C-alpha cells in the first residue's frame, strides 16, 4: 500500500519505519525541516533502539520523509495522522490534529480516488467523528463514507521498546466509521497476520487507548500511596509488600520448576518517585477533563494525578532527614529521562525533583546516559551535566536515583569506593538496600 503519515515524531516515525519494513511504501510528512533532512539521511531524530537499523535498511527504498503534505496525500491511498495531542492545562489541545485534518482535506479536493484517513494520535472519545470528520468534509468538499474513509487506530508502543512493540503487537485496535474504512485499515495491518484484532467504531477505539493508560497510571499511584503509608507506619518495606502481591495467582503463573513468572504489568505496581512521559500524565488529565465536561466526574483518576504530582516530595523529604538545610548541598541526580532507554524528558519526575532541590538552594550535578541534550533545553546552565556515572558520584553529599537505567546497578560498587559515603535516595527502589550504607528509599524510610 502507499501510505502517508503526518507527523514524524516518536509514533509517526516508528510507525513509518516499521510499515515500510513490512513492505508498504511510506512517506512521513513532517513540518520540522531538520527532522525531514535527518530522516532522509537515515539518521533518526530521536533515540529509539532498533530505529537506526530500520532507517538504514528502508530509507530511499520504501521510506522517505517530506515536508509536502499535499503531494504526499495525493500520492498515497491511506493517510495516518500522528501529530501531537498535548494537554493545555484544561483539556486536550487538538490544534495540531485540526490543522492536519484541514490540510489533508484541502489535498483531497482534487483527488478522485477513494482515500482513507486514520487518526493514530491519542484523542478523546468522539474526536474522530465530531472534530476530524467535519473538518475533512468542509476542507475537501467531499463526504466521509462516500468519497473517503475515516478510521481511528490507537498506538500502544512504549518509548524505549517502540520498534519491538510495533513489530510484535499484542493487539491491533481498528476503529472505523463504516465497513469499507475498516476493511481498508485492515490492509495496512495485513503483514501482521495472527495478531488479535478489535474491530470497532472510532469512539470505542479512542476509549481503549485512554483506558490502557489510565489503568497503568492508577496502578503506579496505588503503589505509591501504599508505599508512602508503609514508610509512614515504619518497619514496612513496600518492595516486600509488592513482591507478595506480584506473585499471587492473579498476577503470576507457576513455571514448570515451581518458580513464579510475574506478568509484565507488575512493573507498574512498584513505588517510586512518580510517573512521567509524553502520555500517562497528559492522557489521564485529558480523560478527567473530558469526563468532567460530559458530566461524569473521574474521582479515582483525579486522585491518581494528585498523588503523582506530590510524589517527588518524598525524595525531598528523605534528603531533609539528613540535612537541616539543603542550601549549598551538592547532590547527584542519576537519570533525567522519564524512563530508561529513551532521551524523552517530557514530564519526567526529574524535572520537579530538580526544580524543588534548586529552590531549596541545592547544587545539582546530573548524569543520564542519553538524555543530557534534552535536559539542557529544560535546565540550561542551572545544573551541571556529568559525562559518566563515576563522575556524577564524585564530591557529592547526596545521590538521588530517578531513572531505572541498567547502568545504575553499578552504583553500590562505585559508592563503596567513596568516603565519606553520600546519602543515597533510591527514587525507584531499584537497588539492594543492604549494599548501600546510607540508603533511603521511597516506601521504606520514614520522612
Ligand atoms: N510517544 C509515545 O510513546 C506515544 C505512544 C502512543 C501514542 N502516542 C500519541 O501519538 C501522538 C504523537 O505522539 P508523539 O510522541 O509521536 O509526538 P511528537 O511530538 O514526538 O511528534 C509529533 C510530530 O508531528 C509534527 N507535526 C505537527 N503538526 C504537523 C503537521 N501539520 N504536518 C506535519 N507534521 C506535523 C511535529 O513537528 C512532531 O515532529 C500523540 O497523540 C500521543 O499521545 C504517543
């Protein structure tokens, strides 16, 4: 199939590269000329494992980038919209979606063959039918369901393992306004034989994406609330509590040797310094706002967000146990990205933690294996950036682990060589508390 994808960010570019690799002819349309140039040179503008190899293999063969949306839409049979849908503080911001729909509609004006438009961005239920459809119809002068098809196909990839997620999906959700739209959309995923499909309307497809993210966010805030209570009560370690929950029969199965194999979802049932990223915070807040507007208050999800917005304070509280004032205290921050294997800093818990520590007068030296360039855009010269983990641990009075990078399993050994030992706050409960002398952890230590 000939496919155009509007927006070559995390979702658009990974989708484009993977669909090209599966044999489709793909053009990624992007407004940022730097991204277009890089992609056409085979250089991914984002860090994502597996993406450089996919670009090297497919660029200029099955895949190309372009700034020309009109031509791309005219030259293809299907257009996927993968532009950003941020939260504007009150509700979902559909500016980019509306603009993309207007441009696609204008491009369809003089096109005489059937074209399928698919919303791949995360949009609140009703958006495809009530916002995108009228814009497309008005801009094109044509009718959805007659002259063009309209679908909704949410994306579930996780940054850091996005290529793997796309290539080996657990399910494919296909929403359409009619059978023809669904059948055309099915063709896009023809190379993914055997993967379970959910064929449904666009509203349900939109809802499925929000429910997926809202469930994960709820699990994290649940674990954090229980962790904070455990620490407050004293003599309870949330890691032991959650381990017992993880290996119950609902969340694990027995392997032939009797050991328990836990479901991956248990990784969301762990206490830490909070969730971030480009999806969970904004999607949960958008759903809350949407529910509120629809007359269905989302009380549980309200609490999920409130708990998350407070969670960075646990880290500050644990540090304050050791320092009467944080003014002038030199603190290493380990990890800046919102999760490992990505350079994405959007809504990373490192941001409120560093801002709060800076406000208290602490001096920050930070290390992240790959997110330093992104972090500089946020913190500028207000913090120091270290080139290695070992450098970050030099001459500090305290260390805060924020991101679960594998490299940080080396921290206990490195700390043993440092005297006097700095206070260590494990914001992810990642390391063995027995191996670090001045260990403090969320869900373990009393503030
Ligand atoms: N990042 C994720 O892990 C993830 C996972 C699943 C779903 N989503 C959803 O997918 C959507 C995209 O997310 P993302 O992280 O890829 O965003 P992103 O910000 O990384 O990428 C969006 C891209 O679209 C481009 N763009 C905007 N308007 C355009 C236009 N009119 N024409 C061409 N290009 C345009 C921007 O320049 C940008 O490069 C969002 O709705 C998001 O919620 C994201």
